[in-house]
């Protein structure tokens, strides 16, 4: 709880700085993931295992629907859902934890 306006201002500045830092980190992560995707696509690999960390990186095709299935069926019915069902195939990058021995 802020006791004064200066505490409030300090808190707001701290929150804003942390949000900017988070945005920068997310941008860096996105760039690194794009680099990983390009590498795996070039090598035509769907899974690679890191020798140093044991983490498995999976880059596979995943079907994704364009809308919320449950809400659509609830309001329009199963037949309408089947009629308008459109799925797109997207490549997703997944990081799988190493298996414990």
C-alpha cells in the first residue's frame, strides 16, 4: 500500500520499467525462436536434442482451428460446425524437458 504520492510514483515507474524489460526479452526470445525455426527448416529436421541441456526441440505441423469450437457448437450446432470447419496447418516450436534417467 502506498503511503504517499512519491511512493505511488516510484511504484509506477518500477512497474513500467519491468514491463519494458519484459517486452524486450519477449522480442529477443521471438528472434531466437525464428532463428531456430530457420535452422530446423533448412536441415529438414522435426526434432533435435540439445547435447548440453538434454532439451528436445520439436518443430512440427499442428492443425489449428480458426475459431472456438465449443462456443460455435453451442450457438449453431454440430452440423453447422462441420460445414464451416476450416483448419490451417501451422508449424509450432516446442521445447520438451529432458527425460530423467
